[in-house]
């Protein structure tokens, strides 16, 4: 689901730190150096990298922009190969039958089966095209906020890693605790009080609240 | 703003996820009792620069609650439907449950947003924003992006502002003397 889709899911981040000088050059370089490769590695299960928002299948950051108004906008592409287990199972069975017949044997050892399975998996994996998944990344450099258009755990973890590698900046996921910690709306005293809060229960009409702020 | 260490992040996520769940439970209480959200958090909305005539939330087509039973087991209640009967949810609240997810409709003046929000992460999913301009050619893309971004940010601004307001309330003395009693009375009804 991309930024322009009719329905989106969004994870939010605060960028820990800020690029102070040559912002455009540094971000451009980070995107270029970590752009997804155009040459598919036939043995790689997963390939990932940045690609321009307007050109998901031609990762050319010289030709396509990453600035939209005051924002930086680009896409994170994860290409993944997977072979359905039933297809592997079918080919392994065929291969075992073939081997037994050719060698006039009745039995194949566990290790041999394992080797056959590995070799079949590698072969099928190399033949299988990868499936691209594209997630948009919107970065407000001024407010140090990033919107990532996916809430999938694996995609978010990969984003955090690649962002840090590309721009030498850490992404901090925004959830209740980090929203409080990152906001200027709270005084230090209020933040300390939040740290001491414990769940309040409206339990069978009785209020159970043992905050250590008392 | 304080320095947050990476290993603190997952610990803090789990330790304070109840704040998001309590926020959604409180929001349900505001909605059910027709409490004017714009009015009660007026100064917070003003500080956040949210200038509008009205802000109205409505429960959408689902709400999920969770009740920790104390022995590591959890009771989960999920109510779905276009006009969900929420009595079961209130019964669960009586037993000590909190809202963990809900589908909300937000109306700011004439505009409407629909989305699911998860308490523990404050993630917003299946977000539908007010109708924006169509992209008919490459020259429309930048305008469409900026319009959509404005509309996405609006929902976060409103939710964050209300969450800040809730947190300030939650650490105040009035929470235990006024607010929690109001919630208790509503749950008991």
C-alpha cells in the first residue's frame, strides 16, 4: 500500500538526530548508494533497497526526484523469492525416484535426502522470479518525523536497519511511551510522573490504581 | 526530549502499552457520553495549531478489548459489525478489560477520516482520508502527494493532541478524583 492508495497503514518514527549541513547531498548519496540493484541475483532470497517514489522499477535517483515540497519521499523495495513447499516436495520425490531407479537401490539415506532437497531448493530458487513489495517512506527533515507506509513488523525492522546504514541516523518508532518522551508538550515533571504510572482498572466497579505518584 | 537507548525501547513498549489501551478506553467513554472533545481539550488543540469548528469521533465497525486474568491468561473480546452492539464490551469493562483496538470515524468540520487504531502501538491502519484530487498525469503527482500528506498528518495531529491531553489528565490529581469516577459510573450503568 503506497502513499497514494485509497487505504493506507502507517507506522511513525522520530529521527534521532539531524543532518545539519549538505542535507540534500547526503540524502541523495545515501539513497544512491543503497538503491535496490537492477541486476537480480539469481541465488539471493531477498534483495532490498531504495527506489524513487515515481519509479519503483528503475532506481535512478539522478533522473527521478526525492523531494516533494518540504518533504523527502522515496520508496523502500523488498524483493523476495519463495518456492512453495509443495513444489519442492514434488521435485524431491521425482529426484529420489530417479536416483533409486538409476542406481538400482531400494533405499536413500537421510543425509542423501537432505542433499537432494538442498540442491532442488537452490535450483528452483534460481529459476523463480522475485516478488517485489514496495513501501513508501515520507521524511519531514525539519520536524524529524518519518511516516512509513506499512505496519508489517519485518518491513519496519528492515527499514530501521537500512535507514540507519544509509543516513547514519537512527529511527525511533513512535508508540505511547516514545510519543510522550519525544513531545515538547510535557514538562520533565510530567514525564517523570508518566514513568511511575501503573495500569488503572475499573474492576467490578472498584478503582484499582496504585500509581507511585501518590 | 531525552536520549532513548535502543534496548530501552522494547522494554518501554511493553511496560507502557497500557497507556495506549487506557487512552482508547477513555476515548470510548467520551464518545459514548457525548462529551465535546473539541471543548474539553480546547487549549491543547489551540497550542497544536488545530483551527476548526468541530472535532467529533464516532465508533466505527469494530472494537476489541482485552482482560488480563492475572495468571498470564488473557480474555479477548471482539465486537464487529456495521452497527455493533457494545453491551458485551461494557460487560467486559466491568470485569476490568481495556480497549486494545478500535475502528474510529473522525470528523473535523465537514471532512471525515476512517481508521483502525491499536492502543499498544498507536499504529493506524486501514486509514481512509477525505476525497482528494485525482492524479491524471505526472504533473499532478506532487500536488496529490502534498494534499494526501496534509490529510494524513491531520489525523495524527488530532489523535496526538488528544493523547497528550489524556496523558496530562492521567498524571493529574483530578484523574483519581473526577475522571476515573466518571468512567466508573458509565461502566456501572
